C-alpha cells in the first residue's frame, strides 16, 4: 500500500515509516520540521519507496490531496514535549486540534483508514492506576498550561470517535505512554535523552521534584509494532487502546539506572518544578497503562525492557554526540 505518515520526520513517525518500508509499503512522510528532524530519516531517506514532503498538517488542500493518493494514514503530526508546549501553547493547540480535524475530514471524504496517535496525558491527574481506556479523566486547572496538551489530545479523540460514529470513518486511536528509544531528542523536555546526555558529559543529572513520581517508559519498537497490529485489526476500528509497557520505574531510580549504564560519576541533582517550568506546571504521581485491551484484540506483549531500551538509546546518543560507547556497553 501507499501510506501517509503525518509527523513522519518525528521520533515515533520516523521509526514507523522505517517499519512500514520494511513491510514492503510505499511511505509518504509529511512534516513541517518544527520538532521533526531530517536526521531521523537518514537511514532510509534514499529508499525508492520513500518520499518526504515538507508541509504543515493544518494545510487542508495539501493534506486532502495527499490523502486522496494514499491507501492508509497514520496521524502523528503534533506539538510534542512539555517544554515546547509550555513555550508555544497557542500554536500547540491549533496544530493538535485543527490538524487532526483536517486529517480526519480528508480521510472521511476519501474513505481512508486512519490511526490517530494520542497520549497517556489524557488521563490527567487520575489516580486509578493502572489506567484503563474507559476510565474517567481528571484534568487540572485551565490556568495551568501544562494541561493544554492533554485537553487538545482529548478533543482529538472525541473528533475521531465522532467521525467513526457519524461518518463511518475506520479510525483507531492509540494512547502512547512515554515512548523512548534511539533518535529521541531532548530538546523539548524529554527526560531520558536529557538525562543520558548529561550523564555522558559528566554533568549533574537533573531530577525534577522529589523523584518519587513513576512512569512506564515504552520502547519505540514496541509502540510501532503494537500500533501496526491494531491497524491491521478490523475489530479495533472505533476503539481506543493503550500501547506501550507496564514496567514501572520512579524518576529517581531512572536517574540511577542511566548513570550506571553510562558508567558516569555524575551527581544526581533534584530541581523544583517551578525553577524549570514556572508556575504553569504540575505533575502526577503515577502513570501506568492497563494493557489488557490491546492484548485481547491483538495478542500484543511488550518485548523491550527498560534496561535494554536504555542501552540502545545510550549507544545512539554516543553516535550523535560523537563519543565512545561506555566500556560496559562496548563489549555487550
């Protein structure tokens, strides 16, 4: 098939594009390069079945024309990262909501199956861990810009379900949980690449707050594999799925593991949230997915553990930073 990947030069989008090429598809990747990077496409940019198109997903005529020429659509184009969203709240909301509306309308007009990539952020401040797809959501105050991303993604999901019910659009929604791995940039506030870069440079590894907040860091290869399984599952249409891993770790422990994998003697430094993000940020204590639904529909199980994912990411960042691989990994 010919497949359109919006946000195709982004972290997840580039891995998805590469996997689709490996499966024999033709891939058109659309990206405005606001957070995506051409470097992410380096390993396959000259592939005869790959085409990169620079453009913004809110450009309705362009998107409609591309969708008309493709068989399926994966919609990942979005403003990403806590730092970017807090610094660009208006642009982030417009991109995430208007862009999704443009893509869904084009897919409905041309009868194209589409997968919408959402986020675990939609669970907000919920405390009923692990999170199930039909759980109630608890959002913070609208004065806290930190929640604008979560609200935008929730609107995206509502649009997708409405298009499915009223226009019979074959759409599948996936909620990603802290996807990480090679090619991820720390430029927009992503915790693992930021910690690894500091550890490799011997700088203090920053832990925001007390470090007791916990997350499940999913390997990007697992997220891509699970998403492709869902896209091929007819019964998944009109449904929402958690995708990722349920291996939980505190941020404080994560910093210790990264220091160990990097063979670093960096200090671990705790920093108040306010010092980094100002008063527009607040955090939640735990974020763990219930993976029963995706397992029931597809048989999906995560395959990449946290330690393996960290090792892969450290190797990739050493290459990016032109540094030698830590001794403990050089012979692994």
